[in-house]
C-alpha cells in the first residue's frame, strides 16, 4: 500500500496524508501536551471502539483537555477515516492536543484543542516472526513515570522516556524494553502491558501502567476459558523466574518473550499459556465480536 492513498482527519477536514499539518504553536507539539488513544481494525472491524473512547475520555478529563467532538461524533470520524483509507487491517490513532492559544497569550485555558485521526496498515510491536519464535527484552535503566508526576493511566503524548528506553534496548540488541518503577516494580513497556506466568497462573502489574484494553481482554478471556489470572506486584526477579512472559497491545495482540536481560524465560520458547491466550485473542478478533464495522460489507 502506498502512503499517498491514506487520509488524515485534521480539525474537521479529511486531507491526504501529505497535506496533514499541525501548527508549531500547538502546545501538543511544543510540549507534548496532548492525549491520544490507539485502536485497531481487523477484517474491517474496529475492536472495542467504545472502550477506547471511554479511556480517551478519562485521559482528557485527567489532562483537563476538552475534546472538540462528543464521543459518538468522534466514533464516526474514526470509522470514516479508516474507511477512507481503505484499510481492513489498520492501526488507528486519535490525538487531542491542548491546542494553540491566541497570539501573544500564554494562558493554557485559552487554547483551542486540536483533533487528529489517522489510520495506517496494522502495526506490530513484535512482528509475526517474533510472535512465532519469541522476542528478546531488556529491562531499561530509565524508570517509568511515577503516578505522582504524570499518571501512566493518562495516555499522554509525552513519551520521550519511552523513546529513550526503546533506544537503550535497541543499542543492547533487544527487541523491546521493559520498565520498572522507582521502587523496582515491573510496570509496562513502550506501547504494551506485561503478563508473567508462574505455575499456571497469569499475573499482571496493578499500578503505574496504562490500563490496556488488550490486557483487559486477556482477563476476560481467562475468565471465559477458566484460566487463572490476577493482578500482582512483580519485580525483575519474577520476570527472570517466570515460566512464561508475554506482552499485550493493540499493536500486535499477544506477544511472547523468550529472553530477558540474557536469561532464557522458561525453556526459552513461547509457552503453552501464551499460545492459548494468543489463539483465543485472535479467534475473538476473527469472529468480529466487539467490533464496529468500517465498511458496508462488514456491517
Ligand atoms: N502501555 C502503554 C504505555 C501503551 O502505550 C499501550 C498501548 O498503546 C499499552 C500499554 C497497551 O494498551 P492497549 O492494549 O490498550 O493497546
């Protein structure tokens, strides 16, 4: 697919990707003062669109940004952007910036928020090859933001700490980076939540994380299929001692890790619980359940 056929929603207009622009005076650009949410389409259906919109609404409220559109109209824009891009399998991002204040004014309450939606072909944090063989992770030395500073529950665009962790992992030859909080508890990683499997039970950190929709879906699938799963505080030790570790994200679904900081996880291969949850997740996506149709033929 060429990028020329893609369309972006920019403050009330659908424009070709190459013409999508933002003012450099938008505080979202100047200071990363913006929130966003990422959803995805599979087989022409957007998964749990209203759960994503609810999370966006909560991020906006916490960040004191007013969305230019009410949720129903925003849902229509997200569907329409994806439809105009002609993408059946898509990664879709909705961004609400604090906006630009009137010229010469520094008062943040006078900013007019900006709204942007784009869709690109479906993207993976760990691609299909790594999902088959398992990814390698390192624990970054950069720590997750404390809830006292910028609560990670807010899906904020301020992500330089994540990018630095990604670059650190890349320099060390890892596929992904995991992040601890200031007290050494496992949080999440740039763009994904974490599950540890020990003695048949799945554990995921309770705090200091974005409350992932895929993570929530894993808990729902676990309840449906009788797999034990719960929240628990975890340390690096729990990662190293795990039988299995897997990641969850809208960008890639359920993704296994087989090595962390040079230590093999379990027997060094994607494990059976990962495989079950992965298959259940993709069966759910294939079924279209919880999916908002993008095209007339998926309605
Ligand atoms: N944690 C962070 C920091 C994220 O950015 C994301 C997704 O973008 C996730 C976790 C996973 O959330 P979800 O499953 O809703 O995609």
